[in-house]
C-alpha cells in the first residue's frame, strides 16, 4: 500500500503533513483521517511530533 502524497506539497516530513492538515499543534492521542489513512499522535517532544501512528483504514476494516 502506498501513501498518496500530492505533488505541490509545502512540507518535508510526515509531521509537517500532519501540522499542515490540522493547522495547530496536536495533543497526544489526537487523531484524524484523510484519504483512507488514520493518523494518531503518539508522543510529542515539546512542540515537535515525536511519534505518529499511521494506519490504513482499509486494514482497519478487515
């Protein structure tokens, strides 16, 4: 399975993608879904997303 990334992106990391989508610094445990994927914030290091769990909603449905 591949994660769909747009060609004209303004970020270099998956954490940058999350920040761009949410428009705020998330809390630990916060999650959201986009394009068939679920993103959950597992750990923060100050104002930096340290750990992120990304799972396919297709996989979750099985």
